[in-house]
């Protein structure tokens, strides 16, 4: 019997404390660690112990009542939502915590929405019943109202039976007729609805004292699903995390959904060197990984988080659907001395494999390194990681918001790359604006005799990289690209000519059509004392924000707003000042909207501009030590 379970919560709901008690009951640790004392086993980084928050997901394996359980403890802070998103890829069930004092907080809503999209059955645990102001019944009502779910309060036998009948017409008919239902019938109906994400069991306790934790473990075994998967079917697995060690190199943390993986098995151009599985908190050599299991796979030097090994179609529907982390900022990273630049590039490449959202970029013109970020605390964490793991003292520039751009009106782009020989690639594109959020679409309407199929593939494969930097220096989106004309040459066309020519043609069209700058807009939810509401609304108006009528809950007000991301970078700090630390702000990307083009909102180009054609062609043909992109 096996369970793969993730633990989720808003920051400070007691998630890591609960994990420590689960490890204790599972025989992994002799006593539960303490977040406050810096002894939590799953907080392995110095900065996690110092700040008392989790910044990385952490996995552990335990045994309880004959079940083998893999636990993944996830960060609660919004800056590390990418870690939460990746953890979801590996799971079959989840436990979500709520503070019995603060109730349902906004980040919990975001994480629960992601769990629903991934179709992961979830148990709720109302924690911190030992604190003043705790209210189990009140928080249960908040869960039902804010999350819009049917709950199964396991401390109330009568309500639990009614909940089972509400989701089963045949059972409900018998119940209303006064027929006595057996305990097995009720539990079977409950479990079926939980597995279909129609019903959510709820327990309550105080993890700091261990109260209710054993009942939670029992419920996890009773209600959450055992991983499915056919060991004899083709291979299918998700790399949900990547780590590095000096002794073993890169490790792919893999959830296998189908098939089996063994030592020395080839995967593409690489070969599995070793497979380990967790025993408690430490990995041990196993040599084989089967469908339904989670393990560490060594030997895949180029693997990164998010890679799918094997057949993508065999991954359960919904597992990759949850998207809760979008980097909205970028910052320049500088080493203490120029001599450390090469080491910093290697370190950031490794960190980008662990978190692809970082997307480390090197500017060959300015010799500068840039990272994408999801929040300000992430900078502090990255500085600590670079120091602790790589011995690098680095500084970060103030973060800049990541804008996007699109074309203003329909236009044509043309390129005739026929010199210096041997080369031949002629292309003509029609570029048209698309609605917001439509992304990029490519189509071909050219006579197929004019350009060979393999060259058309070059064009299509070159488009994403070419659109990383438009005329304003930002990623281009909401654009329809139609290839309407062009030609190859039976003698002079080189295999990569169309890959080189495509960016020139696209940027020529973007220049002709004009650029629209798009700024990220955040959907925010503020929870503040009533006394601070007026000041907050004034702040939001000054920041070009809009907001709905506030909702009042006693002394607390909840305000939903939309505002430009660029205007809100220091808003959490100002909110803390105006509310005495009692205000909470949670935000998510709502989309992109046009904004004025100002010099401060354009981005410096990395590499040679394709419209500086002569220099670009020389760079592309390795005649210059540069980067064509």
C-alpha cells in the first residue's frame, strides 16, 4: 500500500510543524523538530532556519500502519509558488492546512485552485486549535464558502453520513426513507466522492502539540488514493525537481506514472547511472523505479525540472495543468569580482535547471547576467544559495518588471538572405495583432513547391527564440504569423539558412507594424483592519489601481483590486507599515494591458539585433564572438 501526499498551506499555517509530527509518527525522527528553534528536518537550508519559512519543497518517506508514504512539504510563501506548482506534478493526494485563527487565507485559495485543476483529492486540516481566537466551526464555514466545496467533518458522525448521502442519489433515497445504512456503505460512498474530488474530509487539531495528527494520518490512508500505473506499459514520468551534489552530480527527482526505469537503461542520448529512493530523509540505492514510485535518477546531465521522460500522453490528465507561478520581474546578477563571472554563469545554469522560471540569460554585449524572479524574497534566497552552495558573493540590481509587447497593426516582414554565398533563404511574413492572451500562432499559405518541408520546419522552430526580444526588447505575444511567400535554392541553400533568416523577417515586420507595450496587471486581495481600509484605497488609486466594494468581516475588511505590477513592487512593505503588520496581500497575474512606451520601460537587447543585418549575419556565421539572439 502506497501514498504520495503533498502538504499545502498559506505561510505560517503550521505546515512544517505538521510534517515534523508526521515524520515522528512514521518512525523517521526520534522527536518532532521545531521551526522556531531551527531544528525542523525538512528545512535544510540555513536561510530556511534563519527566517523560519520553507523556500524549497522537501520530500521524506515514512511507514505507517503498513503503508509506505512519500510526503512532500511545500513552501507557503507566494514568492516560491513555483516549488508548489512542481510538487503537484508528483502527487496523488494532498493535505491542506488552515489556521483556526486566520481561517482561509488567499494563498491557500490559489493552491487549492491548482489542486482542483490537477484533480488531486484533498483532506483539510484546521490547525492551531490551541491558540486564542481559534474557531473550528467558523473556519469550516469559511472553507465551504470561500472554496465552494462540500465538506466531510470527520468529528461529526451525523453530518458525515449526510454528506455521503448528498452525493449519492441511491443512498440518499434509502436514507430519506428511514433505512439504516451500514458504516461500510457510508464510508465506501464517502471515499468514492473524495476520490472524484466531490467531497473533502476535514479534521482539526494542534500540530504543535501533536493533537489530531494521528487521526489525520489514518484519514490519509483511508481516503486518499493509491498511485495507479502499469509497470509493463511504456515509460512515462515527470521530473518535478532537480538537485546537484558534488559526489553524484545532477539528480532528477522523478515521479514515475507508467513503466519502469532501471540502472543503465538508455534515455535518449544519455543513460541512467543510478536510481535511489528515499528511506526516511535520506536516499538509498535501489536500482529500479516502478510505476507509482518517486525516486532520484542520476546520470541525466542535461535534465531539468519540468521534463517529461517517455510518453507524455500517459501522464494523468490535469497534472501539468496547474500554473500558479509566473515570473513578473528580472534583475541583473553581478559577482564580487570579474574573475568569478564564469563560475556564476555555471551556477545560474544549474539553478535554472532546478527552477526553469529563473531563465538565466547572458548578455554578450554588456557581459551581464539576468534572472527572472517571482518576488523580492527570492533575491535574498538566491544570494544565500549562491553563497552557501557555490561560494559566490553576488549582488542583485533592483528588480525590473517584465513587460511584453505586440504589434500595433497588420504589416509585412521581408528578408532576402542571399549573400555572402553559399546561402539562400527568402521569406515574406504577414503579421497581425491577436486578442490579449491569445499567444503566438503560425500558419503557412505558401506554395509548397517554393520552400521545402525541412526548411519550413526551420522557420517554425526559430519563431519562439526570435520573438524573445521584439523592437522594445521584450517578449512578443498576441501575434499571428503567416508565411505568405519565399523560396529556397537547390544549390545555394545551406541547411540552417532559414533559421538565420527568420528573425530578420519577423523583426522587419514588427518594425513596420509598430509596437504596443503591454504591462502585467495583478489581481490582488487585501485583508486589512477596518481602520486601514481608507488609506489602502487611497494608495491603490494613486497606483492606477481599481477595486471593488470591500467586504467586511467584523473588524477585518477584504478588498479585491487590480493594479499594474510595476506600481506594486514595494506595496507589501507599505501595507505592513499602514496596518502595523496585520495586513495581508496576495496577488496573481490577471493578464497584460497596453501602457505608454517610456524609455524606462524598454529593455536593452541581448546580443546582436537582427535588423543590424550585416553584423547579425557575421555573428550568426561565427565570424564574431557574439550571440545572434
